[in-house]
C-alpha cells in the first residue's frame, strides 16, 4: 500500500510528505534528482515498528521551489517545519547523498531534535574547489540539455558492474529524476556548492551516527570519506557497489538500518 501524501505550506511554498506508522520518528531524506519515492522499498517494513516520515525536498518531487538557491539550511528549516507540524520533537534522520547534507544542517540548527543520524552515501565535508567547478559545469549542462544531463547523471550513480543488471531499476530512477524541474535542479546544485563543512558533528554529537558507503561510489571518494570518521564514535558500513546503496544493496541496507534503529 502506498502511503498517502500530505501537504503543508512553508514560506508560501507547498511541501509534500508522507507520515506512516507509530513509535520513534524516522525521517527519510532523499538525494539530488530523487524524491520520496526512492524509499518505497523501505517504508512498508520500517513503518511497522516506527513512525516513518518521507519528504519531497525543496524543488524535488511534488514540493515546489522556494527560490533560485536552496541552501542546505533552507532545506533543514523546511524539514523542521514539517516535524513541527506533526508535533514531533525528536527524530532519527537518515539522509541519502544530498539528504545527508541536509540532515547535517538540521543537526547543527536543531541539535535537541536529534535522536540519531545515518549518512547514506554522503559526507560531512564541504565541496572541494574542483567539485564546485563541476557543480557550475553541471548548471550550464542542465540548462543546455536538461534530459541528457539528467539521464547521464543517474547512470553515473550506479557502479559499472550494476548498470546492466539493474537496467530496469535505473530506467525507473531516470523517469523519477526527469520529474524534477530545471529550477529545482539548479537551486540544489547552487545550494550544495555553498554548503559548509560539518565534520565537527561527527566528532561531538551525543547521539549515535552511522556512515554507509559504497566502495565504488563514483560521486564520493571512498578513502576520503572514511578519513572523516577517524577518531570518532561513528559506525562505518561499506557496501561493494556504487552511490545508490538503497537499490544496489537493498537487502543488506535494510538489515543495517534495522539494526541501527533497534539500538536507539
């Protein structure tokens, strides 16, 4: 059964989300070019034990754009607004890629609302200079040829070994991504480009944190990502594949997330 989508208004902008189950609140935040449907394999299982909230982030899915730059702080404030609406005081945040950047911004802005944090194929570090240049190139590319940019971006998120095996799933992800408006894509790229480094949270947060990485992630350099948790209490998990662990390693990920939530 598909969870019923609900809506709220934040700064005159329509926000779409789902809210299912009872218990500890678990907020699932999708990544760039994704929307809340990325969690459709996870919600039915986790909502049996927890209160699971999925949100279409600004400029993605059925949530409108707020402006021409969606900073990670803007997104975090919007997530906080949704939780406030639902009278949720504390939650576990699980963020995929850009969703992880937003979860970290939320953790910085609303530390008392945090019960736990999972960074899924994500990082606490800011963009390198090279990465910022690539974001600018991506903005030019998507304005020039929207469809080609989206299709190419999605294919690159999967490890090469999986592109044939998961061809059908990849096509579905592309079709969802093509629903993202141009303004939403550009605003997210601009927002990710200016995000700050939040590695300090990994060192001092008083709640449990898990980092889940793909060994062959084409977006994040695996070794650099492991480096950020040295000397911390953060629990690392490594999968052998790419950036899309929720599809490439779905079964194993369900177990890892289930174990994490059980211990909170």
